[in-house]
C-alpha cells in the first residue's frame, strides 16, 4: 500500500506544479455550458405550451442536467490515459514497471486517482459558483436513497471510465499505431455517455440500447438519478447492471494482459 | 503591373509549398484515409445532436432542421479550410518564436507573415471541407432553394471573411508568444469559439449577443453567409460582415510587425 501512496503523492505534486495551466483550463471548460443554456432556452421557447417537456425533461431539468454532467464527467473521464498506455507499450517503457514489484494496471489506477484529486481540489472552487448561479434550475428535492444511488453510480462511472480506457490501451499489444483510432473511440464514448445530450432524448427505441451500454454510467445515469428521473424500484437494477459491466471489463483486461504480455517485444531495453 | 507580377509570384510559391505537403502526405496513404474519416466524425455527431433535438421541435427560433444543417455545413467548411491552411502553421509559429527559429522566414525575399502563415497545408482538413460543402448543397436542395449567382458570390466573400476572422484570432494568439513566452493554452479557445459560431445568431440575447457580434465576432463567421441564402441579412449587416473580416486581417499584420520587434533569434 505504501508504494502506491508514494505514486499518489508524487503525481499530485507534479500536477500542482502547473496549477496556472489547470485554472485556465478549469475556467474555459464552462464556456460550452453557456451555448447549451442558450440553445435549450430557444428550443423550449419555440415549443410553446405552458410547461413543455421533452421525454419527460423540462427546461430546468435539461439545464441542471448539462451542469451536473460536469460532475460525472469529472469523475469518469481519463484524459490521455489510453494514449499513455499505448506509448508505454509501443516504446518499451513497460519494462520499467514489469521489473518493479508493482502491478502496471494498479500503477495506472493510482496515477489517475492523483489526477482526479487535483481536479477536484480546483473544482471545489469553481463548481459551487456555477451551481449557485443555476440554483433555480435545480427543482428536484433529492431523496436520501437518491444520494446513495448517485454516489454508487459515480463510483461505477469512475471504474468503467478507467477500465474501458485500460482495455483500449492494452490493444496496443496488437496494433502499434492507433492514435486516430483512439480519437474515434473517445469521441464516440463522449457522445454515447450522454455528455452532449441526455440519452433518453434519443427516443425510446434507441434509449433501450444506449442506456444499457457501459458508457451511460460515465455521465448519464448518475445525473439522471440526481434529477429524480429514475423510479425507486429501478435504482437497484440499474446499479447492478453497471457493476456487471465493471466485472466484465476486469475479466477482459486480465485476458488482454495475459495474452498481450506474451506478445510484448520490450523494445528499447 | 508590378503588383500583379508580385501576386503571381506569391501564388506560385504557395503552389510549391502546397505540392510539397501533398507529396509528404501521400507517403502515408492509409493514415490519411483514416484521418479523413475521423475528422468528419465530430460533424456527424453534431448533425445527430441536432436531429435528436428536431425530433421534438419543428423549429428553433425560426430555424428549421435544414436551416440548421445549412449553418452546420457552412461552419464546418469555414473551420476546415481555416484548419487546413492556417491552424497547423499557427501552432508551429509559437514553437518557432519561442525557440528563435524564425530566421528561415525573415531572411527570404517575401512577406514573412505570408510565409509563416501558409507554409504547411493539412490535406485531411481541406478534403473534409468538401463534406461541409456537400451538406450545404443538400440542405439548399431540400429547401427547394436555388440561389442566384450574386448570392453565391456574396456567400463566398462572406465565407472568406469568416476564415480571416478565425485566422486573425489564432495568429494573434501565436504572436502573444513574443511577449508571454508560452501561449499554447489559448489555442483551446479556438474550439470554444467555434462552438459559438455553429449556432444561429438570433438565439443569443443581450450582452452575449453584443460580444459575439462586435468584440469576438463569432456570429459573423458562419451566420452572415447563411443569412445571404435565408434572405435575412440586412444591407448594414452585409457591409459590417465585409468590413470586419478585412479589419481583422489588417489587425493581424499590425500585431505581426509589433511582435517581430520583440523577436530574439537563436538559429543563426
């Protein structure tokens, strides 16, 4: 445990060295929120009627969704993780980790945890400001069981984001140059996790499918739970399905690692 | 006469640099094809995004589905032409300024701003611009709209203005490196800016609209050309559109000269 603690603290310090860079990024990040609010306002005004709704979502719901999605994305997104793993495999840097008494996947997980820690230290300043400005759009009184389900869904989202990135990264054992492929995958992941638009707006038939995919836990489900749009009796089955995906990826990663390490050519030495 | 001769000289030099990049790109054909597809992906997702919204609503503040496709296509075309010709050069320029590697451009008997701005062409982006153009044609066809040739010319000129606006912003950000030493983070703003320009201008209200129209004229970029086809562009709006792109370009040359005074060479 102590060795992973060492990784965590050094990585956190490394990130804090570029805190100005981090703060600029943290501020720009919210600009798309402005366009979303403007667009949804225009959409709902054009719909007419007294309380127009889209698939059960009111204007306030959609604004709250767009803002809250920053939380679940902040937990589940692993920027640069697949690329780092691919480079480690391609350039032979993996050697460093194999000869040490640590698990490479374990190392990656702790490394990303450190990133998250720094991210949330800064988010603790910026997020409350945004949520305060939008306080009138949070219309739902959140129930205790919804808080619990939200936290669990966030944790599931974190693990799915992490394990999916790890899975894709390990493909580098077989394919050496996959940077474009990574871009395609991460863009599709971004869309299907509900970052751009809530998945239930896709229409009932499409939602049947995209709501079951692992990506939906990275952004959509935690937020939908917090908006009170998930019935109580559905909470457990949704969370269990997500946990199922986590175990699925754990198995896949172990198989990939088992097969991949035998192909690994350890270039560089 | 001398000016025209000069102009042809610049076009010829641009042609050589263009061909040079094409040859390099074609050495990796498969990679080029994959990048071509990948670059269109974001556009397809944006179209999907709006198609989902339009499943629930007939129009957004007077903008129908095909109006929106027209805007998306126009914006994509402008973005991709800008990215294809200038974006990579702007990023390379920051490195060259920081490392003092600008001498190669400054010592040549040509306009240095021209050389640093268009040296490298990204063909995947240029090809992708065609996708945007196809969207524009399809949208116009679906709207049963046949533009007059004068509208076409106006549309083309306003698109050129849009590209110049993007160019000036990004080029100016690069030039800030002369003073700041490092300004890479500002390039992220490009993606944020282009988010603003791909939505209809009339959904922005109040102060935000003022800023996006006059201070950071992102609404001029794609909305003005589209308004030509929608016949909603006023005479004043059109003149403003022309002037703003031109003014921005003049500004960029001014910044370039100011910045060069701070340049420290390290490569000679």
